[in-house]
C-alpha cells in the first residue's frame, strides 16, 4: 500500500468497503492471500457452502450440494462457513468474529453468514445489514427446536435457511424459547421491544454503512490487541480453560473443575501475597471444594469455576476484579458491568458480562444463557427462585452486595439448596 505523504487524505465518508478491506490487510500483517479468513472467503466466492475438511463427515459432499441448491432457491446472499471454533484460533473461538472477518474478506456488502455456534452443535448466523432477514434469531431458534435437535448439522442448517427465507426468525425464536421464559415471553432478555417502524435508523445504517464498518474493524483490531496483551494477570484463569469447559460434557466439566480447584490450592499455598488476600483465596478454595463435592449438574460446576475465579482474583491483588460473565459463567471473566432488566421484572440490575454478551444486548439480541432445570423444565439459571439456587441469588458473583461467593457458601447458602 502506498505511503506517499503527498497523497490526499481521504475523508472517512469516502471510504468504500474495498478500501476498508485494503486498510484491514495493511493493519494486520500477514493477513494477505493465505490467511484463514481469506481462504474461506475465496472458497465462498466459488460456492455458497464451505466445509472445513475436519467437518467433512458431519456434512458430506452430497449434503453440501443439497445445501447449495437450497440456498440458490432462496435467491438470498446466504453463505455457510463451517469451520471448527476453538479458543485461541484465528477468531478466538468466536463465531461473530469469524463471520466479521470472512465478510470483510469477501468485500462486504449485503450478506447472511451461517457458521457453527459457540456451543457444541449450535449454529449461528450474522447478517449485513443487521437484522434484514432476522437471521440471528433464525439460527438461534434452531438450537431450541426439539424436532431437529438430533437431526444432524445439514438438517439444522437447512431449517435455519428455511426460517431466514421466511423472514420470521424473531417469531420462531420466541416460539422455540417460550418454554424457557415461562408465561411472560420476549424475544430479547433485555425486556425491551425491538425498535419498530421508523425508517430513519435504517436509512442511517445504510448511509453510515462504511463508517460503521470502519468502526467495527477498529473494534476488531483493538480487541485483538487487547487479547494479545491479556497475559499480564498471572492468576487469571486462562481463556482456554473456559473454551475447553464450555465444550465439555458434564463429566468433562467436573474433571476440569477438579483440576482447577487443585491448581488454586497449590498456587494459594505457594503465594506470598498479603495474609488477608491469601486467606480470601483459601476461603474460595475451600468453598470451591464444598460445591464440587456436592455438585449436581452444570450450574453447580459453573459455580466451582466462579469460586476459583474469586480465589484467583484475591491472589492477584487486583482491586475491583469482575466476576465471570453473568449470563453464562463459562464464557469466562466479564469485561464490564452493564444495566440489565430480567424478564417480567421492574427492577434493573447491574450485571457483569463478557464482550460477546454485551454486544448481544447492545444489539437487542438474546445472549446465550446458562440453563438450569426446574421441575424438569429447562430455564435460564437466574429464573430459578433465589432460595432454591445460590447461583440465581448471586448471578455467579454479579449480584453480591459486598460479600463474596465463598462467604455465602461458608454460611451454608449452597448446601441449603441441596434437598
Ligand atoms: Zn457472556
């Protein structure tokens, strides 16, 4: 790219998607021809379905061809990019990041991109302009539809395409999650209705498209930079621990929780911080052990991780450390706090959430939530009555008024829920 200083400075408004793509290439060295994102983008130009070789048994060539035909019938700019998502990969295991990178590498423009989701067996969708075909909810709805639960990836992707084509993803999502939300259902856990009618924001979205793209690209690059700089806190749980935990089944999660409890114990004994900090870490370690011993399922095992995070925060001595993500503690440590109002409730809470959930809420989407069971039915864990669940009562650390999870466990708040 030219660095001629005499070259006139372009105004941001004159930036097109292609010059943005150039900027992105220039900003990330080595992102030229062979970057993973570019490779997928190139493949998607030839065919609307790209399947990573490692997933060829999940979606075989005949199934790929069927999906291609189905997409062509819709006459929509739908693309399917199936690549395994693992923490620490080119997109940090984040489907949204994968979608953004591939979309940029394809030169931008209107598009709908279906990928694997954050959770095992889930699918996700992103679209540009945002929400034009309710694609995000279409893909999310499929994750909750029982009739395709075990039908295999091609069937579930075909179902998502069907909903996107019908353009009623919001309604399908609402229907599919009605069970989870109880009588008062909303498509969005922010409790806010989607913006209606006014053409003004949509017009703005088109007019400011290139600017927004630029902002999004900047965010992406800043986020990358931040991720690279994240090694500074020696006691923080590595992100890879959460990625592994999230994709594990209950037995696997228990195993990982056990390992992390042992590790916290060792590091606490070796720590030379202030006696008060070491004592808090020991309390968290003991409480994590108590919860682990009695854990009845994934919500309790997630609580073990929340206690480990509390112990590690004590050892790090960092003031004001945030707890794990309120919506799904296995997303890992929260990035910041934000106001949030639970369904059917008046009061607004301040909860700590991870970047992905913050973004979901900002764009009025439902963040992925940790599911618990009540009377045999799956419900978001925070909708279990507080007296029946320490995790609903505390939001895994988000809703503690000054005390700690360890204190709550010590005083019997957890064991009281075991009936
Ligand atoms: Zn989260």
